[in-house]
């Protein structure tokens, strides 16, 4: 297969600094990323593994505010007017300032969609509605362990996109893509939603296996790992990120 | 508001979790609802409560405290006499027994003070289940005696080094483990909080405390004026209050950790503090100590068991409705209460429970002598010796620790060690 694979890549806002995170974003786009998923650090990211939690804790220890994260997103939006930007975070940061208020600010910063895994799609505190009002989409997260009736309900709820977590558990471990993964993806798509597939995607081989089944392949921890390792050597960081993004997006 | 409607107590509660946790929660809810109507399950639990936990626990009349404080008759529910030293065993045993019926072989739990971890470790040892306890690194340090005991029961204590390294981080870590391993694993959450069905389930297993109080008071014609319990997450409080929620004449009072003062980061007061707000965290909607963005604020309390940024949703709802009053007790006042009840009644309160004792000391005078106020001593204070000793006998304690370290480093038997002075 020689076609480019659509890639959604994940970054923690402000990690390790705003400037280095910005360099990383540039390197991702250069490497073929079509969508940037920007995580706003939360003090208790219970769906994330140790790698991303450590990154979030580090950023928050500088007294990093939601406003700083949104300013970072604005900067990305100005630099990359055509890239799709999704905001990933947790319910607390959305609910505390008021869902309507948060969505308005996110849209103003240039966000196109929201991924908030702990606001359930059928009890989302008005997230879907407020996304719509502000020209964004709410992207719920499906998991392979979902009971079939619940998954069916999600698939038929009219969401334009659904994020399919391809493995039970948390971010950061490698996932094997087998028959049951593909069957799960079919179910997620069954109501007509487009599907982003990720969780534990580290190699081009995995991306290729997934590519034809999803709208875009999602990779997160693999980049956070590179950033964590190379934060004192920005040139190497950029180079490795671009190479990895190229590998995953098949260019 | 005696139980939830679809997981909600008024506006609080819910099941705010990522979909990965939805199935284990839904399965748990179904199993809980089934077994709470199953006679064989309830009978087995009852026998364990009687013969292993040591129920019923005494309702003790405290004559000297009554005399010294003036006003109400002071009673203490000696829940700390339950096996493993606190009320936590009521819930841990109930959930472990339920998990066994569900076919789970592995148990995980979070712990703050260590009392819930200890209770879960003991329940697992008794029922033949494997046990891993997540505990914040800071709590591991300040509650070493409980860590040692958990290991004796055969549990693995996993220190949590992420985030603030306390109870809330242990909850996150346990949720992660559960998300990945729920097929063979049950997560025994220790307080009446978290996503549904935990608040209902924990209250039901803890309500044995309140039911006994109700029976004991009826047998002895005790007229209750008020009931007092400490509130961290609130499992002892909601279990103690549960049968009395609709008995309007009885005041129900929750004592929160006032820490060292009213400032941000100085306490763990979710119902009394101005820094608290409605929020969604760790799977439920309730009152939390959060900043304007929604980030968890640091908390502070001398008692590890109350050092948590959220409060059970049912208690939050009952507080908002005015049915439960909340008060805030400083570290200093809790220590004074430990000393007061130890010296005058021969009863050693855990630092957590001493917050309820201190609140009772403040309000006793408001009542006529024919009325009783009942303090729930949810745990006993043996575990706190590393915290209370430096306060009550600092120089002797320091000498002891130095001598003990020297002895261990030189690999000496206790009989050959240096005399600590005095004799």
C-alpha cells in the first residue's frame, strides 16, 4: 500500500514547554499529521497511563492554566489554518467553568471538536449541544468492552465521528490489531459515523493494518514518549517526531 | 433521599466514567442488586459480621465525658472495635463476598489512612482472594503500621507516585488497573463515592452501623438528640446516618477536616469551605475542592483518611438539602479530642473519628440532659501512634526512633540495645 494514511496525532499542551510543544506540532504536521489532538492537562487523568499523566503533572506544576492551553491552541490555529484541531481533556475542566462557556472559548481558540472521555455520550452535560452551537463536534470514545446494546446505541446516536479505543485499559501500551479489533470497528461504524482508531499505535505496520478500516489512525503515547526522551535536544526531537509521523502516515 | 434514582442523589452522583469502565460498573450494579435480595448471600454475610467482624459493636455510655462537657448524655458507637480496627471492614467484606459470588479471583483497592486497605487485605485473606492495594506514597510514609499489617495479610501494597501521591491518586491508579483487568478483578472502593453503584453499595454495607444504633437505642430507651460522624468520603457517616435520614427530630452532623485553617490548601473541607464547588471528578458529580479551571486543589489534614478533595454525592445532596449539618474541625481540635476521650474514658479514637468527637465536645451543651448525642468512633487510634507520639511526647519518641534505627543498623537484638534513659 502506498497511499498516505490519515493521521491524528496527540500532544499535551505546554509539554514540556509551550515552545517545544509548538516545535513538536510543527514536526508532526511536517510528518503528515492531518489532525492535532491537543490534551489540556488535568490533575487526575484517570484514562491515561503513567507517561501522559507524568507529562500533565509536569505542565501543571508550572501553574499552567486552561487559558494557557487555549492560547497554545490559538497559536497552532494561526500557524496551521487548515489542520483540524481537537481538544482532549476531562469533564472537570469542561464542567467547572460551565459547559457553554468552555465550548465558546474553545471554539474561539480554533478548536474543531472535543474529546472528553468521562462525559458519557448519553449524559454529557450538554457537551454535544454546545459543540454544535459553536461549530464544533463532540467526539465520544468507544471501547471494545462496551456491552453490545450500549455500543449499538452509541453507533446510532448520530455522531459524525467516534473515537474507537482499540484496547481495553489505558493509553500507552501497545495494541495488537486482530480479528476482534476489526469486528469492533465494524460495529462502531454501523450507524454511519466516521471512526478514528487508536490506543497503543506505535508502528507503521499497525497503522497500515488499520488504515482502510478507519477515517484516521490515532497515535499519542508514541509521540509523548519521544518528546519526554528528547526534550533537552529539540533538533533530535523534531527529527524523530517527523520520522515517526511519516512512518505512521506512510509518506 | 435514602438511595439513588438511576445513580443520582438529586443533582449529585452519576456514572461519569470513560466507556472502558462502563461495563464493569453495569455488571457490578446488576450483581449487587441481585445478591442483596439473595438469602444465602445475606446469611453468609451476617455470619461473617457476627463471628469474624465482631458485630454488634458496643454503644458505650461515656459518663465522665457527659459530666465534664455538660448538657447531653454522650454515647460512643465503638465501631473501632470491629476486626481490623475500623468500620471499613463492613464494606470491604461485603464487596469481597460479592466479588467472589461474581466469580472474580483478584481484588484491588485504594487506601488513604490504610484502614480500608487493611480491611480489604484481611477480607481477601479470609476469603482466599488475591489482593493489591494502591496507596499514595505520602500515605505509605505516614501510615507505615497499616502497610506492615496489609503485607502480613498477604496483600501487595503498591505505592502511587503520580499526582499528589495521596488518596485521590490511589483511586486513579485503581481505576486504571480495573479498566485493564475487570474480567477477573473487582475494585473494592472504600468510600461512599465514585461512580454508581458504589455510593449506594457502600452505604448499604455500612448501614449495619446505623441499624445497630437504632436497635441499641430502642432497647435502652435512649432518646437521640444528635448523631456525629467524621466525613472524608463519608462511608462511616452515611452508614451511621442511613436509618435516621427520615427521622426529622434527630440532628445529623458531619465533621470535616479543617486542617490548619480556612485558607486554600490548608484543609479538606468540601461542605464548609468557600473553595469548594460543584464538580465532576473520579466518576461522580459532587462538591469538590477545585480551582476555577476545575483542577483538584491540594488538601491538608492530620488524618490521612479525611485528606481528600471530594465528598460522597449522597452526603453532598443531603447537605445541600439541609438534612445533614456540616462543621469543620481543626487538626489541633482533633488532637485535643483524642487526648480527652483517652484520658477520661479509656477510649482511643483514630484521628479521623476524633473529628466527630471534637464536634460533639462543642455542641454537647446545646442539649437537655435527657437527650443523647452519639459519636461514631469509626476507628480506633492505634494506627496513629507515629502521628500522635511526636505531638504528645516528642522527645521520648525521637529518642525511641534513634535507638531503634541504631539497633536495626547494628543488627542487635532488642535486649542488647542501648537503654533509652529513665531506667
